[in-house]
């Protein structure tokens, strides 16, 4: 029996946004922590408002995510990270 992944079948959200698995970490828990950013998605709407970014990261080998509306962090992700993800 084959699974859907072997057949090349994957869910594609109608809005085109990426979906990241893993638990959601409060951003305050990451102060003074070193993380590895794996990917991010822009312009996410949450109950706190629109225009947020969701960032998938790896603190210690386990993928997780956080949501930010920090203009500084959003700028860094948009200005520097796309070059890394395009490799």
C-alpha cells in the first residue's frame, strides 16, 4: 500500500499560505535564546490582528513556531531570509 506522500499528493491551502506543524511558543520565551529559523510566512491573520508573521524554527532539534508582529523582526526576515531560503 502506498501513502499519499509517495504518490506526490499534498494539501495545498486555497490561500497559498504555508502551514507549519509543531507547538506554538510565546515569543517572550525566546528572549536570549539561540534558534535556527527554518522558514516563515507573511501576512497571517490571528485573533490579535492582521499582518503578523509565523516563523518556524528549531531550538534543539524539534520544529516549533512563533508568531510576531515586530516590525524589526519582520524587516529582518523579509530583507535577509529570502536569500537563504532560495538556495
